[in-house]
């Protein structure tokens, strides 16, 4: 079965930059996200909105018998001793679990322990997106191996270099007996255009069997990596949807006053509307430089060499490669 395990909907909250504009992080309606995911070959569908499950509940309210859909979310947590944020994908959760997790987000260790106690499958998303050296690399990797059963090894907005290093981390954990047993993939799409272009595959004929396969290390990530063009397309897509809301299309959550402020700002800043392409190019250049540095440090730290390209050929092959490497 196949599922895009990193998807956003209208309920992902507001963008952090230019907060006074009240622009949303994503404008995709839950019903549309579901329909596009199914049209692109996803056997199962879920939303991982930022710290919210409202989009999932909205879809289930309209389709209460949807057996191919389950509730998930992307939880922003903190390492309390390192000033470091991480995003944790939690899958097939309930409203009760969501509510309990909200009390624990100041400490990612508490979140991981709670999800584990509830039997929830969870993963560390884009492990090098928020990490900027707040901890020594070897300490950060040690904590990943202790806390997480899975790592997102293919994120549709991250460069191949970042995804490749994440895959090596998974292989390393398998080789050395860490907690991480599998890698997952998701598009991290904030617009409809990227849905289903990056995904996770695992054996099963039901969502329960699919998730159990992931728990037992039989998952495989596939699809596209990120690029300057992908990131800029996402930004332009969200900006375009914001313009639609200002003009009265779609949901009308903004007051007339907010819309007037947004329109005025957008008109004044019109000469800079091309800037997302520049922003994406600079962002990816910075990501590439950081990944070059982390890769050098990783090579210095690595004691066991496992070929990251073998991990997704078939279920269990990563464990076999790791065992051979140790021998």
C-alpha cells in the first residue's frame, strides 16, 4: 500500500512571517487534499497539519466510514536543554491522544514516551531542517536513535542530499541496534500540486496492516526530492491562494479590516512578488552548505558503513546490509 505521510490542509495554522497579514500556511481544503491524493494513487490518506487535527476531523465528519483515512498530525516539540525544535509525525491517533500530547510538547522525550506507551507509530520529520548545530552532531544523532522508531528519509521539499543523509542515519541505527527501524516519505505539500509525489510504501491491505508493517521496519520511501523549483512553486501557490482569500474567494475567515490591510500591503509590495524564487534559491543554497558540513562530520563519525541505496529495495534488506557491515 502507498500513502503520502506528510500532507497539509487549510487547518495547518498561519504563516510565521509577516504575521500581521494572517496569511495561512496552507489553503488546501481537506476534501480536495483527499481527492487529489486518491487520484494520484494513494491507497491511504492522512493529513499532518501543524499541531492540529481539525482537518482530519472535518473530513471524517463528512465521510465517517472512510476506511482509507486516518487521523495524524505534525507536532512541534522542543529539546528543553538545547533550544532545538523538532517536528514529529504521529499517525493514526485519536482526539484523546492529540489532547494529551499538547500538554507535553515542551519536552520531546515526554512526547516520544507517551506516543510509545499508546502504541502510536511516529517519526522524526525532516531531521536536518530545523537542526542548525544547536547540539554536536554526534549527540543529536544519538538522541534520534534513542527516541524515534522512524525517520522521514524522503521529504518532497528537502534536497536529495538531506534526504540521503537521513537514510544513512536510519541504516546506521539499524546496524548499531538503535530504536529507528524504518524510513518514511511524504511530500510535505502545502498546495495541491505536490500531493502524492513523495510517499511511503509498506505491505498490507488495510491501514492497520500498513501501519504494523511500518512498526516492524518494512516501510520504504519513494518519489521526488525537493528543489528550488519545488519550493518556489509551493510559495507562489500559497501566495496565490492568499490573494484569492483577499478577493473574497474560498473561506472568508478574514475580517474586512484584515482584508483591507492585506490588499494594501500586497499592492504596495507588488514589485517584489517575484521574490519567492530568489528566497527559495537562497534557502536551498544555505541548505546545501549545511548538508555538506553535516556530511563531512558524518563521515568522520561513522564507524560502520552501510550503503543507503539498498535500504528501499525490499523489506528487510536494510537490516541484512547492516548485519553484513558489522560482520
